[in-house]
């Protein structure tokens, strides 16, 4: 990043997330005149507001994947053997970012608002290794193939077990995982559970019933 002010603001925002996590609007007041600002060479005379912070973050466009790869290699020199993958969504009161904000399945129960999807992959301890913003109208199951290819290409994850919920599970995704020689853990459907139970000894078979029907026994 060529602009020194943007570089200093980015550095200060990183430290600020650790010391006093807050919105960008609050951060401009929290950081002004502090030791943090001094340590990042942000002088009071320079002045900055939340728009300066957003413009500084725009400087990451086109380089964030390289930063992500560098952080991954430093944090996991031996790679990872287990990847936890899930999706969330966040909606907008306004129009939202062009090309990304769409109406879709809302986990916030706000189908009347445009949203984006947040895709997060973590290690076994919940430490993020990949974060991505996706179109708000994407089907959950359609997000996994791109993740698998991206993690292999950018982070070099060749052998790992992926854990995800039933909404991401699909025949195509399981076939792709198998073809890439990747393991997976996900929710089995009723037919598969029944098949597994039938293979157990008779005295060890649990009873299965549709959870939508109450059990009155």
C-alpha cells in the first residue's frame, strides 16, 4: 500500500480490534490521542474519520488472498487436518453492496431485506483460516465447491476432514470431496441412518422415529 496514512490506519485498526473492538464510528474517537495512535505514528494534526478508515480498508482489495495465505502459513506451518465450515448471513436496511446484496434465505428472519452470506472455515479450535463474502441468494450447498478449490489452491490443503451441516450437504459435494480424497463429517438423512442401524446387532439397535412426531411413551 503506497499511501502511508492508509497503511498506518490499517495497522492501528488491527491493534484496535484487540484493545477496544468497536464500530468504525466509535473507533475514530477511541483511538484519537491514545498510545495506540502514537505507536502507529498517527498524529492528532492529521485527523481522520470513519470514511478514512473505510478507504484504508479498500486498499486491501486485490491483496487480501496473499495476506490470508501468509497468515495461514505462519499460524499452521504443518497445515490443518480438520476444517469446520459454516455460513451466516447479514442483512441491510439500505441497498447493500452492488452485486453481492440479494434477497435470500435469511438466518435473521428478515427475508424482506437484501443480504450477503458470510462463509467461514476454521481449524478444530475455531480459529478462522478463510473468510469470504458471497452473494446473498446463493444456495448453501453451492458454496462448498469453490471453498474446496480455493483452500487447495491458495492454502495448499491437500488432506483434511471437512465438517459441515446438512444444508451444505449434497450428492455433488460428497462426490467432489471423495474425488479430491478429502474426508467429511456431515448429517446423515433418515434412510442412511436406518441403513446403518440395520447393520448393528439386534440387541444394540436404537429406536428411530420421525422427530416431527411427538413421542408419548
